[in-house]
């Protein structure tokens, strides 16, 4: 089995803006390369899990998402960072148009994407980590059996710190590095 870092995209990998689907709007977060390199060198697989309701709403297409994703993966590769997989959910239960109107088990806070990723990559959830910027990320992680859950403080989504799920609130991405060492048993 492998351990993984599950990472949300908008607000964690790239700065949160309204619907990032163009390369020119994609701005990497401070510390993201350093953090992913550190996880990688501690033998974590890096797996992106992202809700993309902009597709459901018809703001951009799956092809748009895929092309910005390809660019993002190339930028990571240039930094020596390998992303093992990218899972995205293009649906929305209310605002989805046509086939994209669906109450999807993959859409966070539901755990579908994480469970699929776990099975596909043979992930040990107990020793894996998740970083998100919304409580829906934390909830999905908790429901998927993750125990190391990190909520990055966000100006845009100032979360109430009260939640049914245990997580660590971090001010900046690299604060998560303080927690890797405890977890090198695999
Ligand atoms: Mg986010």
C-alpha cells in the first residue's frame, strides 16, 4: 500500500478566483512547490481531488478543464513534482445544466473521489493526508477514512472553526510540513 497526499485544487494549489479555467488566471499558491516536493520525498503519492461545478454550470467545458490541467501538470513536472492522478467532479445537484445536473457521490463533501482514488492507487488512508480550504474538503476526507486533515485558512471562505470533523487549521501551506515526520511508518 501507498500513502497519499490528497489535495484540493482551487484555493490550495492555485489562488481562489471565480472559476479558474484559463492558464492566465492560474496562479500557484505560495509554498505549493516546496510542500509537494516534501511530501514526494517522503514517499507520498500526490492526488488532486477537485469539484468543478463551473463545468456543470456551463461556464467552461471538460476540455477547458483538461487543457488547464495538462498545463498545471507540466508546470509541476518542470519543478520535479509528479502528480499521480487528478480526480474531478463536473456535476452540480441544483445548478447543473443537462447531463451535469446530478447529485453526485463524487462531489465533496461526499467521499466518492477519495474512495475511488484509494482503490485505484492502493492507498492506506490511515497514513495519508488531505489539504483543503473548505469544510467540505475536510468532511469528504473524514468520510473516506482519512485522519490527517488540514484546512488552509482562506480569506474567501473564513470557516467557522467548529466542525464535527477533526482537522488542523493552518495559516499557510508549509505549516503542514511540521506534521509529516510523525507519519513515516510506511
Ligand atoms: Mg478549494
